[in-house]
């Protein structure tokens, strides 16, 4: 999978790119399909959502997609609405930001200086935490380990097992893929 275009989030007056797709549960529940955007492998889901958080509530405010060359927006899924409360979403919004430290051509596995995580329950933000990754500038081995964890999650959608034998096999396999 190619590195993916990120969803847009407006939060506390700033614009971020998210490494989360909060519309996905709604799309799956309603059996909705989008075409890949403009024949681009960088957006397999076929759309880019724009979101905002207002009063700790997550809203979908726009969708950028097309249907056979015709640009369509929020009205496509939610006729007549200008913003939609995302009550269907429960999970963690992952918001990497700051300087790109290590690019990975796979999903959302690239590493940025900082990461903000917002815990959302039925569309309501209930907590947040932030991670500072800048210490990896002085710990390249740690950066590689962290990046392998992210890459494993990007490819398979799960955390990799911590057994050394499994870890070594995974590293060899992923290194072969990345060298191509």
C-alpha cells in the first residue's frame, strides 16, 4: 500500500492531517463505496474527509471525492447538511504533526516529531494525550524499532508480536519489501 492522503482535522484553530479514518465505520455500516480518487494510489479509500472538533464534538464538515469525474461533497452522503455530528465514531484519532522525521511509503507509517491522540466515544472527545518523538533524532535504532511497529500496523492493522524470533522474521521480510 502506498502512503495515504490524510483526512483533514481542524482542532483548536489549527489544521492537521489525521492518520485515522473516522468515516470508515459509517461507510461500512451503510455499504457505501467510493471510486479511488483520480486514479491515485495515495487515496485507496476514494475520498478525503474534512473534520472539525467543536465543544469536544467531532463533526464531518466536507467530503472531497468524485463520481465518474463529477466532484461531489458532503451532500453526497448527507443531503442538505453543512456539518454532521460523527456519533458513529468511537476510537482514537491519531494526529501526527511537526517535522517529518522518517518517511515510509506505506499507509500512515511515517514518523513525525509529535503525535496527538484524541480518545473519542460516540463522537465526543473524552481525553487527549501527546507524544514527543524528537528524542529519536539521537536514537536512530529506536526510531527504526518504532517505525517497524508503525509499519506492521499500517500493513496488517495490528500491533506486531514482541517475540524476538517473530520480530526478526518480520524485520527481514519488511526490509526486503522496502528495498524494492
